[in-house]
C-alpha cells in the first residue's frame, strides 16, 4: 500500500446515485409468493405487477376509509 494516493484527477460522485432511485427488495412469505405466482402465471404477467396492483388497491381502500 502506498503512503499517499493522488486523487487530483478524480471525479466526485462518479459511481454514486441518488437515494430516491434506490429500490429495496421486498421478500414475500413463501406461501404468499406461491399463491400470487400462480395467479401471475395464469394471467401471463409477472409477479411484481400482481403485487403492485394488490398494494395499489389496498392503498385506495385505505384512503377511502380514512
């Protein structure tokens, strides 16, 4: 390892990204995943779309009851 490193030509933030673009994975219970995956397969759409649709409907229901 060197005693000193030259960062004079380095560019700040070159490999960083805004946190608003960062998406954390959500892990479903295996039973839930299996259930909704079957529905997604029958409808020929991906699991993410099914789960997002369900969560959007839940959000709408919550907003109407609030």
